[in-house]
C-alpha cells in the first residue's frame, strides 16, 4: 500500500493525508491517497487516481467539508483517442451528506 509516499499533509483535524507517486512499471498499480487517523492509528485508502498519474497536492476548506486533490500527468488515451493528450485535473471531493471528509 505504501508505494513511494510523496505528498504529506495534515488537515485541520490532525488527520494525515499521504499521496503516492510510485512506478508506472506495474500495470495493476495506480497511485493513491491514504488517510491516517492519529486517534485510531488506522490508515485507509481514500482515493485512487487513474493509471499513470501522480496524486499530488491536497488542501481542504477550514471546515474539512470540501477537499481539492490534484491529478498530474494521467496516462492512456484521454478521452478516447491516441492523439489526445492526458490532462491534469483538480478533483473536488465532498460527502453526500455534507459532512467532514475522512470522518
């Protein structure tokens, strides 16, 4: 699960977010973001990026109800043609119930 941890960030509630930037050599591995809860000492996979990407950069609103996660240099045919260049993106994460992310 820990394949080249690259980005580390503590949110306003003390939760540690870990982003990976591992090798693209394994076609069955995608980089991800993990959440480490200091109270329970549990680490859970939270977010998996598209193949060939790096999950990089994360920040949330002060109430931790909206999170922004960057996807850098995704691989493959985007959207459907070999001539297309994969695009970097910022993903906005919220909970359906409007609650705190990671809680």
